[in-house]
C-alpha cells in the first residue's frame, strides 16, 4: 500500500511540475502579449493621428495626397506587422488552449481587413471590409476571454471568475450598442439612442482598462504558479 501511495504521489508531483513549467512558459507569452497590446495599440492610434495631420498639411500646401498615402502606407505596414506578431503569440498559446488559436486567426483577419481598407476609396467593398473587421474583432475578443478563463483553470479560479464577469459586461455593452444603432433610425428615439451609445462607448473605455488589468494579473498568476 505504501509503495502504491508513493507511486501515486510521485506521479502527481510529476504532473504538477509539468503544469507549472507549462504555466511559466504561457505566462511569458501572455506577458509579451500584454505589453504589445497595452503599448502597441495606443502607439498605432497616436501614429495614425500624427500621420493624418502631417498628410493633411502637405495636401493643403502642395495640393497632393501623395504624402498622406505614404504615411498611411507606413502606418498600415506597422499595424499589420503588430497584428501578425500578436497573432503568432496567440497561436503559440493556442497549443494548449484552442480558444487562443481561434483568437489568433481572428486577429489576422482584423489586421488584414483594417490595412486593406486604409487604401480603398469609400464604397461598398470598403464598407464590407469594415463590417468583417468589426465581426472578427468581436470574435477575437470573446475567444481571447474564453482562452484566458480556461488557462487559469486550477491556477487562479478567482481571476478566472473576473474574466467571466468581464465577458458578461462586454456582452451587455455589445447588445446595447446594436440596439441603439437599430433604434437610431426611429426619428423620435434617435437622439436618445445616440446619447446611450455615447455612454456605452465611455463605459467600454473603462471596461478596456479593466481588461488590461486582468491581462497583467493573468500573466503574473501564470508566471508565479
């Protein structure tokens, strides 16, 4: 009986050691993903803003949009490179959790559709790409959250529950925005719908910050397990 107990104990210790090693590796990847998301996304927005101003100035003084398109092209390449890098991180995490793999594929779709749309004139094709981008972004968001929940199973259940709560909040915000878009076409309720959409957008900013905090805590929990 003692030998059998020792055998089981050794097996459990081996499994726990393997799980800890896996969590440490996942924690490193997740940490890189966190910093790329927190620093990379705002950086792209700032570059886009500055690039638009520079391109607009050149367009006014030189009556040419060439500089604007060059700037947009550079920003597009940077955005695509960042998107591919993030997707690679997600696909690596997806070796253990399939949700991250799905999120990585969706992120590639977001990066590609966003980059291509920058170079297209206004029209049906550009509108379709924007719709694809929004759908892929939502799919990425929820698959990423699902992956974060699963990866924390047995590591930090309280943190996993926080991700569950975040998913519910994002679902509510998405439903509210969709309803407001539909209601906005009703003349009497249009102004009210617009006001609610603004409030929902402000709430989404706060929730995004919450998501970043959870990402940081998740990376730390995995590395410290």
